[in-house]
C-alpha cells in the first residue's frame, strides 16, 4: 500500500522552500543593486581594474627591488618607467619595420586588388570592368547618403579613443601608487574594519591578489604560445615581418576576441600582399588552428591549473562574460570567476565543521580560546 503524505512534513518543506526562495531573492536583489552601482561608477572602476592587473604583472620586480633595500617610492618609479619603456619598445618593434616596408606593402595591396579583379573577370564569375565600376559608383553614392551617420560614428570612435587614453593614463598612475603603497593596504584595512571583518576581509583580499597574479601570468603564457606557434608558421612560409607579427600576436592575446582577429587579419594581409593568395590561405589556416588550440586546449588547461578552476568552468565563464558584456566581459570573465571561487572557498572554510578538539575550555583552540587566524590582519 503506498505511503500517504504527511501534512506536517509537507508544510515544513513548503515553509523551508519559501524561506529559502525569499532569502535567495533578497541576495539577488542586493547583487543587482551592487552591479548597478558598479555600472554607474564604471569610469572609475575600469581604470582601477586595469591598474590592478598591471600591478600584478609588475609587482614581482618591485618586490625584488624592495627586498634589496630600495625605498618604496624609488622602486615603484623605476618599475613604472621600465614598464613604459617596454611598452614603447613593443610599439616601436611593431611599427618601425612595418613603416619601413610601407611602399612595398602598398604596392602589394594594389597588385592584390588587381589580381582579384582579373580573377573576377574570368570564369565562373565573368564580371567585367563596367559592372565593377557600377558597383563602386553605387557604393560611393551610399557613402554620400550616409555622411551624417558616418560623421556620428567617427565622432563616437574619437571619443572612445580619448576615453581609452584617459583610462590608460589613470591605470598607469594607479599602478605606481599600488606598487608604492600596496603592502600597507591590508594592515590599514584590518584596522578600519570591526570585529570578524578585520580578519575575514584582509584574508580574502590577499587570496584574491594571488589569484589575479596567477591569471595575468597564465594569460601571458597563452599569448607567448600563440606568438611562438604563429611566428614559426609565418617563418616557414617566408612571410616578412615575422618578429613584429609574433610580438603583435603576443600583445593582442591580452585582448580577447578582437585582439586575435586584429592580429590574424594583419598577418593574413601581409602574407597576401607579399607571398600571394596560396600562402595567405595557409597563414589563415595556421592562425585558425592555433586560435582553436588556444581557446579549447591551452587556455583552459593553463588557467584551470593556475586559478584552481576546471577547464569547463573557464570555457563557460568566457562564453557567459562575452554574451553579457562583450569584449570587457570576455576579458574579466575568468578572473571574476576565480575571485568568486576564492570567496566561496573561504566561506566554506568558515562554515565547515570544526575539527575535533578536547572538550576543555582552557585548551588553546577550544571554544573559549580560538587560535588566532594568520594573515594580513595580524599586521594591523
């Protein structure tokens, strides 16, 4: 005979479910408000994030100089200047060789366009010059009819570039101050917070800092693998400007999606105008293969090991971040997921079962005499 439902247990289960649902809705509402405030402050938050990421990249050198008795301000200044020199060197390494071969590349582009016209004039397309001229005239007419839209787009682009420059300058200044005063932040923070927060927040902040450092290092390793493999393929094909293209590939790896598309487009274009259509298609195949290996093999494996995240979590985080916030979401998806994991693991540690201890109130570590938690708060 089937068992009947207990009305008391059913009511208790419904009350528990309702309470859990209400509490979850409150938490989600608080998160929505926090994200809304974050969006309103994005002009300040975005340079802060970039500054923190740059600091994780340059902090090992600053820490080395401080250990050799350099004053904090001098060490931060030296590292900041060196960082700017490295950026200038990378730009020079990419721009100067390309500028020196501008005439050759221009001639190659013109020749490539002529080859495309000759190919289109033959079978199976059989497009003659009059049809091409008519298509060009139609395109020019559409451009003239869209002058207002184009002007607005150009103005928006100029505004975006200016905002990007302002963000870069603010990020560099913030990096300097983080390098100079960063080690004093956690002790100061511990002194400002009351009670349990004086321990919990600095510990989570320290772990989050280590996680960000792992993310930047893993991203640099992924970019290095991209640059090496793509550069090797270009060298085998005899494509010119191999070193600048490899450096461009490495740098663009820090900008998801758009960076890879831009570096790949430049490499294919140079292969087309220098070596012809066949080598350009081979170059495209090499870039697609390397990018697929990076996105589906290298990046998930390297970042999952460095950040303590499963490779599937990394893939899902990048996909979700890109769908929610575009390029910025793709860039921040993995570190945000890693920081959420840091907070979650710490909460689990604090909410987990206490280890077995003797039931003596005077025993260190017992209920009345808990052990002090090691961490940055101790310095406060």
